[in-house]
């Protein structure tokens, strides 16, 4: 058993420039409260200019009056660090792309004015703005809006997708007569690809294949267009029905790259394609396919004499690649991607992917921290990326020709004055004696001595991981430590970044092996004097909510639980969620073929063992973990088991909470619930906190 302190990382943190812009470390005097969460800006994506001198990025800020976050477009000069805000509308600006000459930044936005005339009808259009600021100009005027878009390499043409409604012939008259009803199938918005000449402003329709295009990329010579397609709009169709098509723009013929049978070698038939990316020479196409419960797989298709050959590539060793993050670097055949390793996130580059072979892998981002979106200059010698560490929220970073890392922005300077939790990575022996890791957060002023009340915070997925970086979010991280709790975020069996075996060990063993991993982690924290065994709580969202439901049926040690969007019954889940392949993978079959596995994986059948006061959160319209699970849990615990229980339903919300008020409510309810049932706070104090 080992305990790693974040103090060991001081040299690395200082090397990353984690100081205030004035060059002096700020004094940390501010105690975190729930409201501080809404002061945070979040960087969503970055786009490096072709010459590598400027970085465009999106930044989201909370607007209390609008009850939401709004995203705007910014640009920063790499040398001077001067930031310029380019957009100011409440329009969800996103997806910045530079014109090849660097004169314009193109982006998607849904702008709306009172008269609802195009392009201000609230539908997503392509817009452009000068990097120096000024007027934002519309580029497209499509009645129902556009989906993906891409500029040609010379900047002369804009390619974009649009939709056209199609009604199946069977029952067509009834479907049209009652068109305001929603149907299970038969009415589909199929995709089209259009080419817009930016000089003549003439638009030409190139593709209308009666399929839905989830992603589209145009080769540099404009001779081929790659499309990731599905037969309809349901997410269900991603799982086993998605494919890669390529349009020959001269002959107008569409060839299928992922021919029938290509999935036969996959660990599951229920994989979904993520995105497609052309090499600069237009002769290689990269893409990933992802799965619930298994590592994503990386492919490259290469063209020779007009024919494509498909090669399965190997990712970097001991790294779980992130689907949909592949990019080619410069003019060569170096293929880059994002991947997780031991609670860190990096950008990796696989060298010289060519002729069905590949070279070595190189890590392009700092060792300690978490990288997300990234972008290269035209030459590939410069890179912009988003990066967060244990002491600052994600910011824009830059890697130059010499490989030096520079932090270019400090979008949340207030964080420099916050008392941050003490972060460390802890390890213990999980199920079967295997090593398991987790992130431990301790109060800023914690000193070894008296054990603390501890909350076990469980990540979703489960094909995901809790990362070793500072994170203030609505599911417990940062805020609970500021309130005096220890927080353990276990990377239980099935988490990414710990090798394929660790990931797939969970298949067929949900509500079993990962539960033991977590409970042994709690034991370890108690044994080390960190956690008070009489003051324990558990919480999670999505798969974390499911595991919260599992844990309270397996142990009476938790004094309080917060279950968010959690599965209760696997049959209900399979029959009602939007991605049923998830359940089929983990249960290893359909409900009528393996009913015992569905029962074993469902905490529903052990609710008679629950003694833990449970707070239940769910979005009213959640398609991923439908509210039937939460309502059944509430009914069982409150009306039949007589356990203190509250059900909080968030109107209009899906699988995640999006509004200011809903996120604030989530945080305050959790803290109040734990304070009452873990700390034994009085009713009056708890009610004051909620108010």
C-alpha cells in the first residue's frame, strides 16, 4: 500500500507556470462556497492559427440572469498573451476554425433576433469574424440550420451538412396527418452535404444518400469526402449500425470503407464510430470506434490506386485512447490522439503511420495534469492545448518548436486566492488483491491526526476515470473538502487508464468486483486514520449513481447517500435507455437469454437491506438513465423500507444538469444532506443552508 503526496509534484507544477500573471504566488485566503462554482470560466476547444501565432478558443461563463452558461469566442496572441473577446451574443458559439490565410475565424452559432428572419432565426449557422475583432458576419443562411462544416484547404469553399425530413412509405399518410406526434421510427431527418463557393456564393448539393451524417471531413484536394453515417437519428443506431462512407466528388459514387464483417474482430458488436480525419495528402483516413466496457480501437484506411485498405493500429502502451480525438500532424503521417494513463490525460503522437505500419508513440503534453482539446499549426511544429493541474483549472497552453510548454491564459485568476483541497493519489488492494488507485481530497488545512468524515465520490461511465487535477464541480469535488470532509474518488475496476485487463474485468461482474474495489478503498482510508468509520457517505452520478445504489445494498456503514441518475434495475435500463448496448455488454446478453445476470447486476432486488438515508437526483427527461429508476428507488425506500429519502426531479433536464439554479440546488442539497446524516447537524442549520 502506498500513499503519494502532491507535494512531490512541486517542481513540476512550478515548471508549468502555475503562478499569477504578476509573477507572484497569490495568498490563498478564500474558503470555497457553492456560489464560487459559478464564477468559473470553462474553456471548451482551441484552434491554433495556421502560422502558430494566435489561438482561438471558446470560453463559457455562467449568466445568472439567463439561468445558464453562455459560450463566446476569444483569441489570444501567443507572444504578447493579449486576449481579445470576439463575440458577445447569447448564442452558444462553438467549433472555431481558421481560414488558411489567417484572416478569418469561422464558427457555428445559433443567433436569434425578434423578427426570426434568416440567419437570426435561432438555428445554427456558420459565421465568421476577424481575429482582431469587429463585426460578426453570417456565412450560411439555411432554414433549418447546419450541422458540421469545414473549409477547403485553399479557403475558397465551405462544406456543410444540412437536413431534409423523410417519411417512410408505410403509414405515410397517417404520419403526415398527425405530424405533431412523435413516432418510434418512420420519420427521419436525413443529411445532405452542400458546397458553398465563398466568392460566387453559389451552393451545390453533393450528397443526399438517405442516411444521417454524424461527422464529415473533406480531403485536402477536395477529391474525397469522408462521412460517418448511421441509418437514422437514434443513438441506438451508433451501436453496430454506424459506418464510414467516402464520396468521390468526381464520379459522385459513395464507397463503404467499413465493409460488412469488419466488426467481427471487435470485442462487442455494439461499438460506435466517433469521428473521421484525413491526412494532409488526402490518402489516409483515421477514425476510432468506441465501446462501453472495452478500450476504443484506432484505425487507418489508406488509398492506393483508388482502393482503400483498412489497418487496425496500436495505441500508446498502457494508455486508454479517447475516441473522437484523432488528428494528423502537419504534412506527414504522424497521427495524434488524446489518452488516459493513471489518472492523467495526455496528447500522444504515433509516428509514421504508413503502409499498414506505424512507428513509436511520443507524449506531447506535460506528464502531470490533464489535457483535453488540442490543435496544431499548419506545419505541425506548434501545438495549442487545454491543460489543467492540481492547482489550476484548465487553461490554454502552447507547445513551440523546441518542445517548451507555456501557459498562455489564466481565465480564472480568482482561483489563485482559493484555499484548494490537498490532492493526492492513493492506492490499495482491491478485489482479488489487485492494485486500485483513487484521488483523495483533504481539506486545505488538514493535518494528520483525527480522522475526518469522508464522502466516497464515484465517477460515471464506468468507462471513464477520476483525474488527478483540481476539479470544482457539482458532484462533490473541491466543495466537500472545503466543508471539512475527506473525499475519495476511486478508479474502480472498469476505469480507463489502467490497462485493458483492468477495464474489461468488469464485464459480466457489475455490482460485484467494482463494489469490492470501492469498499476495500474505504477500509484502507479508515486503517490509515484518514476516514472516521462512523462518519461515511457515498455519492455519484450516472454509473456513480448506480454504484451508490449498489453500495447501500451491500453495506450499512454509510450514514448518507446521494444517488444521481443511477440505474436500479438492468431490465428497465435496457428497455428504456438510448444506448442499450451498454447493458448488453456488461450483462453479456439480452434479458431473456441471461436473466440471472440481469438480476445479479440490479440493486433493486436487495433494497430490503438498505438502512442508509438516501437523497435521489434525476433529470425529468433523462434518456440515458430514465427517471423510472429513480422513482422506483424512491418508492421502495420511502414507502416500503421507511428510510429517510428525498427525491429531487429537475424539470426539463436530461442526463446532466445545465441550469444555474439546478446546479446550485444539487450542491446545496448534497451538503445539507451529508451535514444532517453524517455530521448530525441540527434541522435549523440544515434548512438555513438550503435557503
